[in-house]
C-alpha cells in the first residue's frame, strides 16, 4: 500500500513582507465621490472645461428656484436657474464657443443630478 502524497512545507513569510493593512486605501469610485460631494447639498458638473455647482437638496436651493419648481415653471427655466443665469451666459460666450450639442449635454447632466 502506498502512502498519500505529502505537501511540501509552507515557506516562511519574509519579515519585511507587506501585510494587507499596509496597502494604500483604494480611491473612491466616481459614484462614491459624487455621493460624498452631494452630502453638502451641491454637486459639481463639468462641461467643456467649465465647472458648475448644482444644488441637490431643498436646503441648498434658492427661494426663487424653489418657487419656480412649486409653480411648475418650464424645465428649461428651472435648469437655467439651477445653473445660474450668469454662469450660463459665461458658458455660451466662452472661447472656443460651445456648440448647441454642448449646451444640451450640460442640461442633461444637470437633469441627472436632480434624479430626473
């Protein structure tokens, strides 16, 4: 009768070897970063190199914007108020000029922050 095969003895771990707790923490995913950012009531949307701070909670909305939403203002007017008329004018007059597609894409990104 033959005896079962024996495993080779485990090699000793070197003293200077890294341990799991020594690793660098992983970077947060984009979704995790946005969720952490939204915790302060605003989320940043970037389009054509320009950044926009978009309110995401009732506490961070202006009274004018809250009134527009309650009175059922058009989506376009609400989006303009979310972005800010002055920031929107700066966006459309920047050099190089953004296309209509860039503006539509900006509006879509802002809509996404509102859960629509």
